[in-house]
């Protein structure tokens, strides 16, 4: 394992993912920019390097087994290992998601990337993380994944639009986060879910009220937790989010 902390951020070629990579890079970390699109990936790497970040590209499609396996090999042989995994790549699923008018393809797309993709990448990277002195896994969730905030009893505190694709996929991601935290409780791997808030990205047509840099802050905080930090939690800038 390299003495330099090594992080992989999926979906890091733009938006919140890019800002997470930039923020971790300012700490002196080596950052893998995970992304499918070669041109956007290499453009992001070049921009990060121009700003002094030790960045490198990681070809990565979280929906493809072979791509994820190749990314793990690249990190092991090229970078020397992995200390921090930020599962940031995500999609809305597109299509119709309102109950009563649902495009099942939208549900499949959201779950494939936001849940199965996270499991696929995490499973592939766990052998590398186990060798790290202070490994961290951060899963980028959303406030709409909170059942407490989505429930009818939440009243005026309800959050997000009606959806049976994107929102529920983040709820399932939260459940997956808990399961990994439970399984790894006797190890030094801390696993947490992060909510960036309503951030202006292409995911929401840039309708968000927070900047990508603001949205990245919680992920950076969880990626840099001390060894006695929390695991199995769900956090936003203001603190703990009810599940």
C-alpha cells in the first residue's frame, strides 16, 4: 500500500463527484476519477492536475462487471491500493416515476446504478480496502431516501417529488449501507451514507439551491473520519438524518 492516501470517486468527471475529488485532492491525496466517458474523464483529470491535485483516470462503468473488475486491478497494480471509496455515481432513472404512471424501465435503471452498481463496486474494492490502515466507504444517498421524511406523517417536512424509482433506490442504498456497516463492524472499515442536499447538477436540471462544492462537503467529511468515527450512519451537513 502506498504511504499516500488513495481514493476512488465514482462518477467524478462532473458535479458533486468532481468536487469530492477536488476536495480530497487538496488534502494531498491521490484521487482516482472514476467515469465511463473517456473524454469527460480525462478532461476532469487534466483540470484537477492543473489545480495541483494528484489525479488519475479510472475507466469505470458501475453497471458492468468487467469494467469494475478492471478498475480494481488498475488501483491495485497502478496506484498501489485503495484507502477510501466514494460511491457517488447515480442516476434518476428518467422516465415516468409517479405512482399510477410508472415506467418500469426507470425503476430498473435507478436500481441498477444507485444500488446494484454500489454493491458491485464495493464488493470489488473490499479486498483492497481491507489492506488499508484507515479505510472508509461513503455512499452518496439523498434526503429523499429517508423513509421518515417521505412518510405521510412527515407533513410539511416531506421531501422530494413522488417517485417509485429514484427515491426508493436511495432508500435501498441506505439499507445496503447499514448491512455493510454491520458486516464490517469488527474491522477498521467505516461505512456511511451522505446526503449532499438539493444541489444544482444535471441530475435535477440544475434546479438545486446548493453548489456542487457545498454538496461535496459531507462526503469529504465522512471520507476523512478519524478511526473512532461513526459507521452505519446517515448524515447531512446539519447532522444525522432519520432513516
